[in-house]
C-alpha cells in the first residue's frame, strides 16, 4: 500500500476493513496467552485439570452382610496453588529503569520564540501527566508487545489561560487558542486490536486502524472500528449487521501529521522464563503441601508416654516419656536442602534470563550502604545494557511524540507556527540510577572553574532545574547582588 486512497477505492467499509486487516505486517498479539502470563491468577498452577485437588482415603471399599459392594470413600481437600507474579515484577523493574526518571528535552536554541515554544511543550507534558503515561506505555510495550498513542484537540481554553502571561511570544495577542491537547493510550490489554498501516517500502507510517468494543449505557456492546489518517479520523460501528458512521464522524483532526504514534516488538519481555516460572510455582506449591501434611504442627515422640498422655500441672501440660525418649516438632531445618536450592535457582534464573536485578528486602538487607555512582553502574551493568536496548525502540517512539507535539502546538497557536517549523528538540533518556547529587554539583563547579564547560552546561549536568535558562538568570542575579554587597 502506498496511500490511503487504495483503501477508499473499495466501495464498502466491509471490504476496506478486510483490506486494512490483511495489510498488517506482523501477526496479531495472542492476547489470551499474554494475559495468562501477566496475571498470576491465570497461571496453570490454578488449573484443576493441571493440578487437581487431593483425595484422601477415608474408608476402604467393603461388602456388607447382604454381599453388596460399597465403594471406597474419599475426602477431597484443596491443594496449595501458589501463583507468582514474576512477569509483572520483572516488567515493572525494567520500566522503572527505563523511564523511572522522566526523559529530558534537550535543545541548543537561543531563539526567544523557540524557547517559548519549548515552555509550552513542557506544559503540555505536565498537563497530560506524561511522566506517568511513559511508564504505562513502556509497561504495555514490554508485556503486551505493542502500544499506540492517539492525540486529539479538546475544546478547552483553560490550558492557554495558565500559560498566556508566562509566554512572551503570546503577550499582547488578544485571542487565545480554544483547544488543548489530550492523549489516549491504545493497547491489547485495553481491548484494542491495532492495525498499523505502512507503505510498501515498510518505512512510511500512513495511518492506523483500531477495532474495539464499546459498552453502551444499557449494557449492550457496540462493535466499532476507527481509522486515523494524516488528515481525518473515521469511526464506524456495526448496527443490525451494517457498518454506519458513528455520531460526529468522520472529522478533520486539524493536524497535517498523523496524530498517532505506534510501537511494537516481536515478543513479550518475559517469554523465555515461562517454563522456569511454572516449575517454580509447581515446586513451591508441592512444598507447601508437603509441609502442611508432614510438618507443622507434627509432634514427634521417641519413647513411651507415662500414664498414656499429658498430665495437667497448673496451667501447663506435662509429657512424661520413659526409656530416655524425647518429644519435638518437625521444623524448617528438617526440610530437604535440595528443594530449597532448586527454588532459589529457579527464582534467580527467571531474573537473570531477563537481565533483571532481584530487588527485595532479603536480597539487599546484607549489603550495608547501597552503592551509587560508578559502583551502581557496575552492579547493574547488565540491566542498564538491557534498558539501553529498550531505548532503541521506545526512544524513537518518544522522539516522534515530541516532533508531533511541536507541530501540533504550532497548529493550535498560530503565533508559534514559525517556531514550530524550526525548533529541534532531542529526547534524551535518563535511566534510573542512584546518584550522589553533591558529587554532580562538585563536578559541575570544578568544570566551570577549570574552564572545560560553560555555566549553562554545568546547570544541565546537575539536572535539578526544570528551566536551565531561568536558572542561569537567577545565578547571574545572585552574582551581581553579591558583587554589589562587596
């Protein structure tokens, strides 16, 4: 496919949807399988066909006086079923390392209007809570294998009232924009079936189809299909077997670029640990059953009891045992070391196969002072390498988002249109690290004193100021005030 026109050359929406679905390059995610891995309650250990309840013989089969056979009687008891949400833990750790620190927006511009546009861009990030949306998107990408952002204009001028007086380029403009930018996340676990559309060369992103179910007020379900192109948003719904346009559709979205950003991956992050995790769950559950049946609170007696049992002495009970015997409970130290070792090995393997640090209180309580800086880099090197690999894909995703938002702000606020065509902003990853802030400040100050970096670069290096230009102005004011006092 080289253009959307090929879709609309077909006469009916039924044919168009079929064509869009066939145009998907990669197989659709197996949502059921992905959910079964993600949610611990869906793991095989809870399946009674895989792990049945325990049947204990209560009474043997017997013949009565009339020669009638009575079958054996069994007591059914539930067995331990211990599901472990290891996939969730691993994905959450990778997500925290990848975007636990919000990616920074970096530009080299000194142009006043472009800096004003940058301030609006950061306000859009804050208004849409992208710091948290980033985590949801990376988590979805790692566990659901694909994710999509959809941006749209929302009729609400409150956003611009908040930034109007703070943006010099907009001062004196009588008419404020009436739209703000809003965003939705589409992903398989949300019920979205996505059909990204690329050109035949595989490089140009043309649009995306989205199939989903919508629940009406009366509880009925409506089947819908959306198509987002470079200029229009279409949505149709099936009613009485026919596809019809949803109310308010189609409409021009108001941007000259496609307002969707899509990213996929060939398989979920934790695909290669499922066998180890299932073995770990089975072994842990079996061990729990063994302890329940054979250990606590089993009392072991060696020797014979005097008088056949316990004697009451005040509020206590006394067991008298003859023949040098003793009494004791079975305890944890009598369990098999091989079982404990296998559980530990399987758990460590699940994390090591995904380059994930096993972060827990038990793992960290003996480490003393936790490492920071270079020591942290060495300890978590494998994880940081994995996170850098994630950024190859998601960094491109976030970069396309920023490029679109710069364009979208220029479309909504014509006064910033020129700046939106020239401003270049780079999205820079800040992987999670435990860092020594005082060391960063010392390094930055030393670099300025020795003339190897500028004061601007020092402020950026420290990384505690949202607006480095404002911070530089405050530093200059402090220097002038201190000079005047002297």
